[in-house]
C-alpha cells in the first residue's frame, strides 16, 4: 500500500513538471545542419501595456546563407508569454520576417530567437 502511494505521488509530480514545461509557446522550424552557423540571436523582452495585446514584426536577412533553423523560445512559462509566427521567408530562404505576440491583453513577452543557416 505504501509503495502504491509513492508511485502515485511520483506520477503526479511528473505530470505537474511536464505540464509546466509543455506550457511554453516555442516555435522551432527546421534543423541545425552539420555546417550551419548561428546567423542571428536576440532576446526580445517587451513589457505589457494595460488594455493592449502587443504584436510586433521583426526581420532578418543576409546575402550569403540559406536559413536552416528558426527557433523562438518563449522564456515565460505557464502560458504567460506569447506566440511566434513566421510572416514571410523562413527555412530555405535568406530572409525571414516573424511576428511576436503577447498571449493576452496587458501582457508582454520574452523570446530568445536563434537563426541558423548554411
């Protein structure tokens, strides 16, 4: 009986932990190829404005390398961060325009954006 309680407790802790991790709104497209290099990295930390949803477009372009990986990691947890979208370009292109948007009215977002290419 005691062992059963321990197993149930461990299962509940695991569900809680993984639920916490899965609540992030990351956008990961493509792969890091063996010859890929980091083309761009930035942290976007935008504060919320009362009564507004924050939505901004950002762009990246280069002349020589095709994008192989676009990664926008939501650094906020529990669905309080935001959403990332590709608006134009992206994987296989030399440019990308992406949109970062807060998850709710009055909230901001914090994303770490990495772009790799070959």
